[in-house]
C-alpha cells in the first residue's frame, strides 16, 4: 500500500459525488455541490454570486 499526500490526492482525483456519500442531501442541492467541486476542464461556478444563486434555487 502506497501512502499518498492527501492534498495531492484531492488535486489529482475527481470528487466523489455527494449522493454517493450520503443520500440525506436532496438531489437538487447535491447537484449544486457536485458542480461546485468541478474544476476540470473548467470551474463550473465562476464566482460566489453565481454559486449563491444556485444554492438558493436548489433549496427553494
């Protein structure tokens, strides 16, 4: 078993979808969170206001 730097692991691997970790989070909110973790090939939400708007939409 090889030990890997945890920061390097985060940078080199895709994020695990939120709903794979817990089903308690509603799907619309999980989608927003998962999109916020996308950074390859581009960052999905390009600014905080856009992310905030998506969060509010997902819970209303």
